[in-house]
């Protein structure tokens, strides 16, 4: 089967950990160790992901006795797009859909250029509309 949106392990792991953090409620501080145990993701990999999430303003880190991470904003204000962009970077297809050796642009488009741009924009808008709260509410695991 062809994968339209294959976001990669970083996005999958970020979503899995953030869902568990969101399900704990507003102001909850959770350690990476706890999240690693719950998700089966290595602590080292989660620390790298949470560093990116902190740089993007999605989570905040705490040091000392209450060390861990907490959401910076309510889950209703964190979009799927925010998370993916924080850990994967911006979603872009730099080469032409019809010729991998060519860079397509609006000034020099291929036959599929505007269709592809429309599809990408639609996918991006859908990702911006889906929130962490919506994902957490439907997640198969509870608090």
C-alpha cells in the first residue's frame, strides 16, 4: 500500500507521549522516564523529541525536585501540525512530482504542480484543525 503521509517515528512518538501528558490534565508535570515506561519509547529518544517540543513552545521543562515536562498551552490550542512541524520540520516537497531532477515552481510549473500544491495545502489545513485534545479524547489508553 502506498503511504500518503508517512510522518516518521519522531512524530508518532511525540503524539503518543503528548497524548498521555494531555490526558493527565492541566498543569500536570510528567517525567520522560514515566512517559518512556508507558509508551515503550527509549528515554534518550524522548528527551530529544521533548527538546524540540520545548523549543517550539509546546512543552516546558522543569528541573529539580519537580522535574519533568508540562504542556505550555491547553491541548485544544496545540494542533497536530504544530507537533509535526516541531519534530519533523516543515512539510515540503522540494522537487517536481513528475521529474525528481527538476524543481517545480509557480513560475515554471509542471502539469501536476498546482494540483500537488492544492493537495498539500488541504493536508496542511486538516492537520492544523486537528488538536491534541481531539486526539487525546479518542486515544485507546486512559489516564
